[in-house]
C-alpha cells in the first residue's frame, strides 16, 4: 500500500469516530500524529550522533513509548496502551505539551510548544485511534528516503481535501514550479544568502531551497557550511495546519530545529515594526490570492498602498520591508495583477520604480488545478539601490516575457498530468545572466521584451501638459479661494445691507469660478492619467506568437470584464466633460 493510499485509509477510519467532524478535523488529527512519529524517528538519528541527547518531550509521551507497536512474547506486534486507556492518556499528553512544556528551555521545546498550542485531539474512540496508529506504524517509515520524498504528494492530497472542506486559499505549489523558481533565484550558500517565504504553507519553496543549498556542498565543505543551511531558511505561516505540516517537512529535510518556521500572520505585523536587519537576500513565495484580510489588518500601511487583498498586501510588504538592497525575489501572482489598475497600478509603479522587474514567466491554465483555473505568472525581480536625490528614478528599463507552452498533445494540466520540471529547460537555456543584464536573451515564438523605459518616458511626456494644466488650474483656484475668504472676512461686523449684498454676489461668483477651475483641473489630471497609467498594464500579447482566437469561457469573461471597465471609464470621462461645459456656460451667463 503506497503512502497516499495509507493516508486515505486512515481518513476512512477516522470517519467512523464520533468526535471527528469533517475533513479539516481529520487532517488536523492526522497531522499532529504524523509530526510525533517523524520527530521520534529523527530523535533516533540524533541519539546515534549524540549519546547525551535529551528529548524535549517528556519520556512517557515520546511516540516510541506509547504509540509504537512492540512485539509480545510470541513476536507479534501489539499496542502498548489499551484502547480504553488511550484517550485519557492523549488528553494528559496534550496538557503536558501545550500547557506545561517550558518553551524557554531551548529551541526544540519552543518548536514542540508551537506545534501543539493550536492542535487538538478530536478522536473519542481509543480503539479507532489504535487502528490509525497501526496504519502509521505499518506503512510509514520516514527513515526510507522514498517515503520522505513522496510526502509532497500526501500534502497535495491533504490540501485538496481541505479545499473540499471549504478551507480555500491554501495552494499546493507543484514541485516543478518551486524547483524552477528557486533555481532561477539561485541563493548562494557560499555567500550565506538568506531565503524567506512569508506565506510558506507546507514548505515547498523552503524544501526546494534546502535541496538547492545542499547541491552546493562538496567533499571539501565544512561542518559549518552544512549547519549554515538551517540558519539561512526562514518561513512564516498564518494557519495552524500548514504550519504544522511545514515544521514536519523541515524535520524530514534535515532541519533539526525548525524554530525559524514561525506561526503567525505576516500581514498582521504592524508596518513600522519591521526592522532592517530582518530583510533577506532571497524571497520566494506563492502568496494567497483572491482572499481578503480581516478589518484592521494592514490599516497602518502607507495610505497609497492600503488594501485588504492579500496578494497586493504581500507585494507592498516584499518591496518595502522584506528585501535587502540587491535582494532577489520570485513571486507567483495571478493575471489580475498584471492588468489590474487602481491599487494594483500603484503597486506595479512601486515595483518597477524600486525594483528591476526583469522577467515574467506566463503560465498556462491548469497549473494549479484543482485549486484554481486562474492563469498565473512568475515574477522575477531584484530590489534596486536606494536613490536619495529626490528624483523619480525607475530601476526597471526592460521587461522580458516568456509564455510557457503546454507539452505536445496537452490542452491543460491536471492532477494526473501535472507540470514537470523538464518543461522549464527551454526557459533555463534561454535565461542568461543578470550580471550582463540578460544580454544573451533572444526573442522567439515564446519570448519577447518591452522597452519599459521608452514606454514610460513617452507616456510621461504626453501626460505632462495635462498634469501641468491641472496644477496651474488648482493654483488659480487656490488664489480665488483666498480672495473668497478675504471677502467673507470683510463682512464681519458690517451692518451696511447693500454692501453685504454686493460682497455676497462677488462670493457667489467666485465660488462658481473656483468649482469650475477645480473641475477643469480634475479633468486635466484625468486626461494625463489616461495617457500615463496604461503603461502599467502588463497583460501583453506576444508579438512573435501565432494569432489565436480563444473560445475559453473564462478568457472571454475576463475580456468582457475588462471591456466593461473601459466603457465605464469612458462614460465617467464624458460626464466630466459635460459637467465642465455646463459649468462654463453658467459662468459666462453670470458674467
């Protein structure tokens, strides 16, 4: 029986238990049991290396001393605790690990406490729990490398089940994607480059980074090099179950004390609490998108970056707070970020100004099936040096796009036909080096580039007269507003009715003139904005690719929504023009 089938059979056993209600609780139950088994097997390795090793778990609660099946006098394996005694024992164990354990005694104690502080035992039947333990004992041996490497498949199954249970937002990133993104960011062990995933989920990007670091080891590598890997990996995860899975995953990948996998909401930390020493050299992540944070989260973000959409909040935080100067990032984002305006336009301006966005890999539909059918993109960028001369300096000059094609014969990806790492060989052969500004890259049927600098400068030149006009009109309105206030002040204490009536007439005329100029200024600014902001629409068609007419309902709906937005913008512009014309007419009539 393979590992995935074993997990499925365990879940079937749990369905018979009256205390376990739904997939989310079944998976939570299974996960803490998996953790204890994995931790116990890792402890066997640590004991072999260090005879003085002392477990952070009280002796009676170590997996080997209560859960592991042991041989009887006839050599047949049997449980150590009777089913009737098991549930009270586990209740006491939870109290010991989540309440009584002193997390200040060491980093391992802290890891155990964090794992169990939000975990729960839902099972009420000791007999059924023994059946689950027996399955785990018979089928899962994490000393076996094949079992360790197939754990990702188990996570994928768990997350898919969670999705069915209504817990959206947790996306299992295919290993082909995690491996490709880590390889292209290329964190260096020799340079001791730190790696962060601020929405690490079950740890897919982090395990890929660990493997990438270990591939840089050689026979000449020191013990310090090997130990450094543990210190260079850092993850943050908001939800309890993925955090527990990630911690287990780190143990399986040789991270002895995964205390650097924090259980908290990255976005919930106050904006100004982030410190410069917390920035990292490499950031690789697939932030949750399509969801919204609770009220109050992100309320202290800068006003122009304030939003509740999770992916947008992560982008702002990555650019401003998490990357070192010259730090490199790879981020998975949906198509909506590329063509979105409003806050998304502001974020793209920030990204292209403060970072060098050099590559966008456009993925086809189905890569993240069955979680979502939304098309996604891999954005690769490098944080630019700080410019303190007050100029509006942009670090992005050229952006390369690469449209990842389906393999021959594919129309989409699926669970049985997932994307494979070998498919990215074309991108890797084409990639080149950032050291020479990717001078070796060539356009082809999948790759093209845009001269963003020229695009921006052309748009700015076209928009500037409108923006200058808006500024001038607002200044004129301000002068008139000062005159209006002066006239109001002149009426104070005046008892001359005719004089007051004359001043009130002047004030009324000024008010119309002020409103007209401000409306004209708003229209002028809007005219400039319409020329400038479209440069941040990065949902661009490959000029080298074949013409295709899609009948995909999702794509047609996407185009329809985009068209509706353009229509609404045109209508608003016409209303503004009409309002300005009417205001001019009123002014002329009064004059």
